[in-house]
């Protein structure tokens, strides 16, 4: 999680620097990496290209290192024997037991050591039959060394096959245990997170609510994304979305603390900035244990007049989708520091008020969305994608709040959240490396206390 900087529709300088550094690191790694990595990364269409043979040769050479070694050794022995470079008898037949022994090292099946064992036995028989001296000569008789070599090949082959089978069984057992541990840990983390992030109702007052939560990859630690909506009797509907620094169950614990406090404060505290300071004070009392902070965005919607107030504590700005004015990012003049650090900075420019016209939509999200990257390490351009996807989402304007709720839950007519979620997954091309949460709020067809659409206020 990173603190959000103002006007961050594109990658910030820090993000660009990080991207350049990572790109340079990847370029160096690719320069030093073996060529077989490039071959493995080729797409099926590129596999038929003329240059594939050259790319695949290093990989084949590495996979067939034993075959190449045996061939080179056999050629060397043949040259020495035929050229009579060494005048003494060459007792090399026992070396035939070496290939099946090496073939069993790291083998996943018994086929490879068995194949090398059979090949070594055949070679031993051929050598003993064709070579009358030198390689098979011993003091005890012309065939004793060959018989000893054949016996050693059989023993080594059997041992290699047994070792391969035992090693494969142990590896399979370990993989199953590790997979089960990952499943158990993930299940516990998901249960803890679901206990914190309850399922929000589709309707809160006159507002239609939709939530999408994308969990990180299975091997990643659970994140601290949080959101909550509260319908109050005096202050309209209040919302919070935030991201806890760090990962793991400690982050979930902090998120649970923030959500619990917000549920209480939303009904009793008059202003959003006062809620932020109360949440900050609660985190400050935990400093002795964790030293954490939370980026957060607080929002308040006047359900009588259709006015939106936001208070930004270092969080990515929300996006307003209006049927009249299109897509706009709701920046504040200067975000306040995150919760836990808010007293260290200035919050005078962190609060803004906007018009929330009928049928408008408000998208709140965490930085796991905007910091998601594609294969070229480019950040996901959320505001641009929303501007493209918004016209495709639910073209029919609902006539009532219930019709809007039905439209949001109707999967035959995908909502903006559905489109953005699918587009984000397609953009990344793999499970996200950080948790990502999106909260979409849609205004009703008309506000009870507003005779006309209010002008934008600040």
C-alpha cells in the first residue's frame, strides 16, 4: 500500500521511477538469464517461427546434458582405444554403471534410469563380444571384467530406480502437504477477512450499492483493504474505504478496528473530519504494538438534496460518473495525512463538496486497482477505462431505486463494476499481487428534497 498523491490520474513520478528501476532490473536479469527462459516464454504462434530452433537449442542442451556427456565420453574412449594412445590395458568397462546412476539423479520417473541401465547392459555385451583385448582384459580371464561391469550396471540401475520412486513419492507427499497448508492458511485468512468485510446490502436508503473485492494470488499474504457503509438518521449515508499499511492478520486486525469504530462514529459525530480525527486517535493508542497507518477516504451523501462531501486521508480519489458531465476524478486541494499520522500534517484542503446528481455513480477503490500492472509493467488507467466502459454499462436509465437495484443485480445486464472487474483481470492477465476493492454507489432517479439538480459546490 502506498499513500496517494494529488492528481494521480497517471503514474506519479515515484511510480514512474519505480517502473523504470524495475524495468532496468528485469532487463539485466534477462541479459544474465539462460536462453532457455526466453524459449519457454514464447507463445504458441511464435513457436512455429523459423528462429525457434536456435532459441530452443540451449534448453535442449540443458535437458539432455547426460546424453551429451555420455556421447562425448564414448567418443573420447573410442579415440583412445583405436589410436592406441595408451599402451596399457584400459579397464573402463565398470564406467558403464555411471550413466544409469547419474540418470537417477533428479529423475521424476523410473523410465530414464531404466533406459540408461538397459543401454549400458547392451553396451557391455557388445564391448565384451567385439573387443578382444584392452578394455576387457583382466588377470583372471578375458570376460571377468565385463561380467563385473554388467553386474554393477544391474545393481546401480535397480538402486537408481528405487531411489527415483522413493524420491518421487516423498516429493509428491510434500507437495500435497504444502498445497494443503496453503489452502488452510488461505481459508483462515479469507474467513478472517470476510468477518471484517461483511456483505453490504444492495440498497442503503435510496442509494444502490455494489462491491467487488479481488483477493491477491494464493501465495500472497492477505491484505488490509476495508470498506463500510452506514445509513444515519441525521447525516445521510456515510461511507469509508481504506487500505492498511502492511499485510497479514495484523492488517486485518487494524481493518476490523477501523470498521468497528466507523460504525459507531458515523451515527454520532457531526462532520467527516471529526470522524477522521477520532479514528486517528484510536490508531494512535495502538502505536506501542504495530506502528501502522491507514489511507482512507470518507464520504457523506445527503440523501435529501443530493450533495456529496468527501474527506481524503492520503487515499486514491474517487471517480464520479455523471449522465450529464461524464467521468471526473474528485480531487481535493491537498489530502490529509493517513489515519494514524493525521495530526502530523494539515487537513485544511482535504475536504470538498460536490453535486451528486440523479442517476450519477460514485466509484471508490483501493490502490490495488490503480497499481495493477500489465505485462509491460504499465499501471492500470482506471479513469480512462471507466470513461470507456461507463456507456456500455446499463444503458437504460432506471426510473426508481428498486429498478436500479434490480438492474445492478441482473447479471444479464452487466453493471459498471462487472465491466471494470473483468477489464482489470484481463489487463493484468494473472491473479493480482495486491488485494483490490471497489465500491460503487449510484444515486436514485430523483432526490426527495431537490427540485432541480444542484450545482457543483466546493
